C-alpha cells in the first residue's frame, strides 16, 4: 500500500506497546497536556486476524505487542497511561519506554494508510499532523490535512524533526520505517508508535490495525464494531467466491523491463485467492512478490482473459504503446478485459486503493469478485477498479 516512505518485507520479534497500566498511587495527577480526561479504562484489544500485533496483561499493564516495527528492527515499547493517572513504575523490560497518556487529544500520522482509521473513528479534529498532505486522496481528510491547524512534517516521505518537536504532538505514528529523525524526537520526549500494518499477511490482518488507532484514541469499541462489520462482509463474499471454479487472471504490469508478481500469501495474493482468481504466483509460497520477465508473464499468464493492471492506461492503445508485445495478451484482444486500480485518485496523485482500501478490503474484494465472477455481483459499480476501453 502506498505510504509516505514506502517499504516492505519482514522480521519476527516483539515490540511491546502498553495500552494502560495500573497506577500504584492513590493520588491522581492533573491531566497532562495532550490527552482527554474522563474516559473509561479501555478493554484489552483482541486481534482475530492480525499477527504482527497482539495484546496481553503484564505486571498490571495491558501490553500491545507489535512483532515487527519495520524490516530488521529491534523490539520497541511505548506505555499508554490513562489520562490523569500518575506515571506508573515500569518493569525492567520496559525501562526507558516512552509514555503516551490516552485518549490522545492529537496525533501525527506519517502514513496515508492510517488516515482511513482516523476518519472512520471520527477523529479528524484530532489529526494535527500529516506527513505529506499532497499524497492524501480522500477529500475530507485532505481538507483537514491542508488546514492551518495541521503540520506537514514529512514531505517526500522523510520526517523533518524540527516542526514535529515544535508542535510536540501527544503521539506520532510512524510510516513503517526507522526514520533518522526518531532519535531526535525521542530525545525531545515525543512518543513514536511504530505502525507496521503493511507487514501483516492478509487484507483483514492489515485492516484490523484500526484497533490500534482505537486503543490510542479511546475509540476501542467503535474500532472493533467497524472492523467486525468489514470482516463479516469480506468472509461472506469470499465464501461465495470459493464455491465457484477459479478464473485465471494476469496481475500487475511491467516497469522498466520487470514485472512484479505477488506471491500466494501476500496481501494482494490473499485478495485474489479470496476472489476466486488464479495466477502464476499463486503456486509460490511467501508474503511478498517476485520479479518476472515480460516473456515469462506472457508464457504463464498471457492466455488469461482478465488483466488486473495498475494504470494509468486510458485505452488498450496505451497498453500497446507501453510495449508492443503486450498486444499478444489475451485480455487485450477481442473478448478480453483490462482493468486498472486507479479509479479513485486524489488531486496530488494519491490512490484510494492504497488509502481507503487498506481499511476496507471488503470493498476491494467485491470489486474483484464482480470482475472475475460477475454472476456473483451482478450490476456492481466498482469502487477502485476501472475498465480500460479498446482503442
């Protein structure tokens, strides 16, 4: 999915985020700046699909564990304390961990994949920083991101420490990288929460990170309700698609001579499998993707009558202009279909497929099923995919 600093891949360890600790002192401290007092203690989040984040009780604290903060990263921890409660003594394993007083009254979001959760949970008024507003595609979120009350802090995907330190947000959500600015932010006591949804395996696992946003903002129950609705729609549609024979598709398109094919267990691979599609990468285990030559794709997927490309082709003439050999794809010829996933673009080129689609894999799946098995979703108007007309 698209983000301000785009990344991929994995490593397995444990990043503990403590979602609220029992305070030993009977004397309540005045609410610190940056949090909203009066909220009821949040329940322990339960994750049904996500494997890169989990929750547990430890030493009187609720501990949220993020397995991979970024590729190759060591575990990191952050302690979430109820607003107005004294700062708790931390166990040795959390010594030096930053504290976040929750529910936070504001947040800085480095990745566009965090913004759908902000909007869905009614938190736009708490969005006080956006990495690069030019990449935001949703109109309501973009209007907020471009307002004078919101700080743009990572143009081009690299965090600028100075404006973040000046704004002193209650929390900054990372873009899934180990940004060089983090050392300065931590020295300034600005908590950084590593947001690593993109390292999940499967679209529902990625979408379930809305519960992390809920834990930070006191919208736990609403986050669970919204995710459960998405998961119910997704699994019901996937069950219907599983009952019919799989249809071959071509996926992606060549860039500078290389065609990247998603593997079976990648997020895209999971969507394709659940939509009742098959492709050359479906036989390859793994959660990433693998490069292939154009010749290999033509041999393996060239006979597919459906091609799910990236764009921005306006007609099949544009396809042929990319490389004349693409004219031999069955999907480009009579009776074939070429689709691109760029139907919803923002004014700066941001793509809702990589933004809203992260939180709504049920919508992406419905698009795919309507293309691959139109008899299961008759008359559906796609949200993210558009057909490429002949020309």
